[in-house]
C-alpha cells in the first residue's frame, strides 16, 4: 500500500472485518507478529522479519501486532479506539500493537466513512468478532501442533498456553492458522474482563503530530508532483466568460494554466508560485440572474415560515385542534446564519491520472463515494481508481463532499502530470459547502397548565431535516405533535456541518422549553422529566431516543453541576439532547465581566454506552462543547452579491483560547454497545449558554451568534 503512512508505523493497531455474501467473516488483519512474554518493541520496525498471514495479515518475530485501520481519521480518534477493540478480543498487550492507515478497499472493508459519529457504533460487533475469530484460529493452530483439544488452551497477551503450561507465541503458529477454516461461532469477552477497552490510550499519531512528521494531506508529496491553485468564480451565480493568463505564464516556476469548466488552474513547481500565478490572472465573470444576499435570504425564510408550502415530516394527533382549544399558545422564532467549516487544514488532494490508473491521495471522509465520482467524471472503470487516505486536520462534514478531489483528478488528466490541489484559507471560506441558514418557528399549546400541542416549522436554505430528526425528543412526549419543513433553492452550496441539523435545532428547542417553564412558572428540569415519563413504555418504533437514558443524564447533570446551588455571581443554564445515538445533558456556568457574559464552565454528562478510550472520548466531548459554545456565541457568516463577506480569520470570529470554558465530563457507566462522540456534545451547548445568559442578564436570545445580538439595539426576538 504505497505512500499511506508507510511502515514508520504508529504504536497501535487496527483490524476490521467485512461480511461476505456467503455470510462468513473475512478477517482483516494487516500485520500480525509473534507474541512472546519476553518480546520487546524493536527499535527499528523495518528490520523485522514479517510473514504473510493473508492479504491483510503479516506477523513479525518479536511480539508486535500491527493492524491497518481502514476508516478515515479526522481527529475523532478512530485510529486509536478501533484498534483497541480488536486488541481486546485478540488478547494482545496494547504496548505490543502498531497501527497504520489503510487505503480504500471495497472488497474487504465496509463503511469506510467518517461521518455521523457512526464508526465505533457500526464497527463495535464486527471488530470484536474479528479479534475473537483471529484469536480462536491461532488457538486452533497451536492446539493442532500440540495434539491437544483447543478447549484446553487459553491466551494471554499474545501467547497461547496449554494445560501443561507450554506456550507458543502467535507468530509461531500464524502460518498454520492461516490455512484453517474460519470458525463461525466464537466467544466474545464479558465486558467485566476488558483489559484494554475502558482504559486511557494516547492518540496513536501523537508523536508525529507534535513533531511535524509528514502525516496530513498538506504534507503529502512525491517525485515529479506539481502544485495546482484554482481560480474559482468569485460569487455564487457567476460564470467564467474569459481570462488572460499572460502575466501568470511569465512567472518563473509556473508550468501551465488550464481552464476546466468555470475554473482556471495554475500549475506550478510549488504552492507559493501557483498562488502568485493565480493572483496575476485576469478573468471576466458574468451572471445570468440576480446574485444572492443575506438580507434577501432573511426575508425569503421569514416568508416561508409564514407561508403554507410545507412538507410534513411527522404528524401525531391533531395540532390544529389542540391549539384551538388551548388556554394559551406560545410561539417563538429562532434564527441561525450560514457557517463555514474552517478546518485547520484547508482542502487539498493529490491525483495522478494515467492511461491505466487513477491514484488519489489525501484527506477525505468518503473515499468510496469519491472514487466512484472520480470514475464517473473521467469516464473510467471505478476499479482503476485507488484512494489512499491521509490524516485530516479537521473534517466537520466539509470533507464528505470530495469536490477538491474531483478538481485534482480533472486537472491531472488535463495536465498529464501528478498534481496536488491546494486551497488557501480564502479559497476554503469562499468556495465552501456551508451550514445552511435556517429559521425555526416553534409553537406550543397549553391547556390547564399542560403542554397539549407542539408544532415545529423549519425554513432552510437548500436542505431540510433528514428523516430521523422529527423522531427525537419531544416526539412521543406530546400527544399532538407536528414537524413541517420548507426550503429555498439557492445557488450557494450547503451541506452537512458538525452535528447536522441538530447543531442549531437543539438550541431552538431547548431554549423554547426553558421559556415555556418560565411562562408556566414550573421547574425547568421537572418539565423535561415529566415529558419523558410520558414516553416510557412507548410502542412507537419511530422514537429514536431512550427516555430512561435521557432522564438519567438529566438527573446526573443536576447532581454533578450543583444545579441551583451556584456561587454568587455564577448563573447557570441547562440543556439536554439526544442526537447521533448518544444522550447528553449540559449545564453552563456563566459570569458577567463588564456586563458581558463569559462562559466559565460546562458540566457535561454523556451516555454513549461502553467508553472504548476514555482519554479520546473526553477529547471529543470537550471539543464538541467548545465548538458549540464558540459558534453559538460568535459564528457569523453572510453573503453580499453572491460573495461571502468573510474570507479569513481577520474578519470571521472564532472562539479564542482564553474564552474556552472548563469542560467537566462525566460518563454514565453501563455495558451497552458504544455510540458516537464526535458530534453529540455540540448541539446542547448553545442552549445551555443561552439559558445561562437569560439567568444572568434577563435577555432571552433567539438568534445566533449571541454576541452580535446582545450588542444590537434591535429587538432580540
């Protein structure tokens, strides 16, 4: 596997299985090694003697186990946690495990995707089966060599031991094990016997990250490679009419200038020269319709909310009847802007298109989908396309789309050279795929002090809620419940942004419930718990969340945060939410400094089932909370004449280091299968902060970013 973080391996590993058409399991190891008690990690891995196990397994003779990780690593930690699952069931010492990044392999791996916080959730059982199956095959091979029954043998830290105390390292029987039939039924460990899962493990790439070793897409290079920087339309809705590359071609180091579609690529010996060449290009752009503005979007979305062109996503009971019979109807509107992804590593990708193959290398969340799109673009058989994955300096949904990989492939084909496309920060922010601007109108009917109806209306630029969202809380808790959506088709590209849809919806709904509690003069925690009681025992299979688990994180959050007993000058806000299969409750502690709310601490309670790697899990939780706080407080992005008004961090406001709160994390301990953590802690953060600001300043916020609307003289609602 050429050029994928090659054998300067990290000190951990990963194996994966894929279900075959026959229903069997293919064991996906990549580098197994003999494991003996006296073995020690080598100083130079490259000097080891490796033996083939199968297409995915090799074994060295010193006790080290190396396994390729096929899933993209965008900082969510799967390159560490997935190997831990394998190593646990394989029964090898974690210190004797190595890891390397795998390439796209549709024959042997399934779901090579980073998105939706699903990698561990989908991989949990197959990965355990892989480790346990491999362990059993090695036991069977050792038993055959000893002439004893396999049931008389056990393993410990990569060593097989029989009843007489004889031992064989895994590497001593791997060739025999490879020739055996794959057992159909293997025994998995009881969680109480886990030795690796549930223990802190450092990021497998941490040494390379902190020493600047080549690891990310921007680091990737190979002999003969050229760099490409692309001039794209300056505004959504504009097209290229003509361009003059005379000055660009005169720059030393510029190799070529190529037009493709409405774009122009400058190909040069290095990134700096290519960027210089791009600045020298003279282009003429035209538009065939009015260019879009944020002010126009604001009016369009408001008109949609007040109109009738809705699609109903879920309708329980009779909302109209409940509202007609109500003592009181509470209605509020919540608004959010577009947001860019702002990955620390701008978009980039390498492509080498030749007559017989297409090699792609770079940071991508969807390698399989990208391979098929490139094959379609180039009119090639997808079998000719290979994708090698580098580590990513952030993804957040932006690297799901692979438009930058398609650019690299098309430019390489036209230039007939290996080419790496590199975005500048300005390219990244002005030619992005953004979180859509959204407005929600939420209405609740109240009769005799009880919520009898709930109507959520969404108006969005381009995409609307996907199918599961209407089945999250408070679905099932309110008898008359309806969710309607409407959208405006825009030329501005939009798509998934960390915790899609829920990233803003959670703020709207959890703020709304807090305000209902205030209006009804009831305890805000009790209001939520009472609603959850109505869901318990439901037979509605559409409901995605567990009322019991959501109730539990709420109660623990109250306890751990000191809810209601904050020190003088500390104002607290509460939020609880379920998304991406994980239940979370958060309490934000806010103080006023010069009358400006400052978020000092967020107490976060998480039920994600079994925690594979607590250290990595806490990193994800803290990152999600800080991201949620930062974008709710400061994130703002607008368009004028089809162009983003913010193109770099000098005008786009991100949360700063001195503004990041302490995040205190508590896990709900159970033996349930693990769920995701990359996204679920972000959505509740905005509401927790908004509710704390209400407690501190008496201001109820309905628009993001908060800092903008707290300073505005215009009405906040």
